[in-house]
């Protein structure tokens, strides 16, 4: 979003005295960035917070309104004048607008919104944006992910190279992250060496892939200060609306909890938030499944593995492949023969144990499920649990019958 905003400001500065050219260049930005450019145009010129659909309609109406005003007055009307008249007299979204030079206003906004060191948004703007974006996701029934990042062992960098070096690499790393995210994503310095990114309209699996890409980028980044190399790694936690929570601040807390888990697992990795899995019942699950590690650079080969048990939130399988590590993201193709269907799921490796010579038991927590996949897994579990309950009931009845027969025999033999 900031990239679009900066380009719009550049257009306004370059073509302040040529409205025809200004409108033409703004239209070119719309072609370059799509509909997402429309609300940014109005946010720069009016500070109104509009949806893409609303902003696109208003842009067309404002341009027509400007032409009508120019024809009636007999001279070209400035685009800002037309916008002000439109929103004060026709749509009436503005009640008491104030005329101010845009560069003065932008300087004030920058001081209020941005972190001076990194160029990222500041904590106050993040808090406002988080509430706004969650409300928007609820309104338009879309997903949203929150990525919480923290530099590993940053105190050691400050202690060894000095705080100026720490500031320098933090700034360079922040700019590298900005180059990886979309225009609509909101990256903020949350505090110290913590960076939080709001990812609108982003599924949990997609957010994890982006997070892995950022983690790998930072790990391979050549950061220097006064000719000295300063290698850095980051850890991250991800939470998703509405899968993990529908509350803005709770989403941040859950992403932070996932970050702490990533730190506990050895740092330089990304973890998705997941609640305690132990409350879910597992059932035996013996089919052969297809497993593939999710790779950032190029697709990894798939291989078969033997499933052992299954729950609504995870699966345990055996494999002779030692290529996994805790925290790896994998894709699983799981067949349900009883229903003649196959379900494709994403998961995180949470446990690896040696089960025998060249045999590993691998525990995987599912990241997310669509409604159809969750339904298939639930039906299978309910069926197996029903059979288990039925078998248990039959055993109890058999034991009771045997007990009664035994009593009758004892009574018959009683003197």
C-alpha cells in the first residue's frame, strides 16, 4: 500500500499544475496496480477510508463532476476542487474540510505513522490498522493473517558491534522485508527488534509460505556495518482470522505465542499458532499416504509413508525418509477408502522419533482445513469412534452374559 501511496504523491508533486496529465498518470497507476489503487488515491487526497468498489465508483463520478464544473464555469477546474465539491455537496462525506499544502500534511502524517529508524509503520499505526483490517475482513468475509517476526540473538549484535551497528542492520533488514511483501500488506515496528506484518486476504498456508521466504531471505542477506559482516536470522509466528481468532488483539497474542514456540524450537524458523492438540481423540489409521515437503525455491519430490493414527488436528505416520526437521511445512495427500476420496492437507512437523532401523515416526499438526476436508476427516473419525463404541458395548454385554451364566452355574452347584 505504501508503494502505491508514494507513487501517487510523486504524481501530485510532478503534475500539480497540469490536472489533465495528473489524471492520466493516476489512471496509469490503476492499470499497474489494479483496483487497490483507487482507495489509496482517495486516502491521499481526502483521507477517506473507502472500499475498492466504492473508490472506483467515486473516481469515475469525480472525474465527470470535474468536467461538468469546468463546462459550467468556463475554465478548467482543479481536481482537488472537484473532489472537495463532490464530497461536500453531492456525496457529503466531508463536513468541514481544511485546505493545507499536501507536503505539510504528509510530513505531519509521517511523523505520526512511521518509525523514523526503519521506515516501517509505528506501533500506534499498527494498533489502529489491526482493528480496521479485522473489521474489514469480517465485513467482506475474507481471511487475514498476522506474522510476528523477531531477530534472533539481537542483543549479542548490539553487545559485539555496538548499538549503531544494530540500528543499521535493523534498518537494512526492514527494507529487505518491505521488498518481499505486497503493496496492501502493513509492516510495522512493534517494539525493539520486533516486526509485525498484517496480511489482508491471506490464508494461513499462504502466510506461512511468505514467512518462510522472508526467513530465508534474511538468513542469506549480506548485512554489513563499517566493513564488518553481521549475519542475522529471524524467527516468526503466524496466526489467522478467522481460523485462530476473530479478535484483533488476540490474533496478535496468538502470533506472539507461535513466535515464542519458534524460539523454543531452536530459532531461525517459523511456527503457526495452534491450540493444545491433546484434547482431540486419535484413532488408528493404517493407509499409505503421499507426503511432500513444501519448498520455497522448487517443488520437492513426493514419497509414500505409512499412516499410524489420525485426529481432527494432526496425523502420525512412519517413514524411512530422514529429510524432515521439526518445523518443516509439508503437504499430505490422505486417502479415505471408506468414502472413496482423497484429501490434500498442509501441516507442520512437530515431532520426529526413531522407531527402528531406518524408520522414523513423524507427528504432524494440520495447519488449516477447508470445509470439505474437515468434513471428510470428521466423518471418518465419527465412524471409527462409533465402531469402537459399538465393539466396546458388545464386549461389555458379552462379559455381563458370561458373568450371569457363571452365577447361574454357581447357584446350580450350590448345596
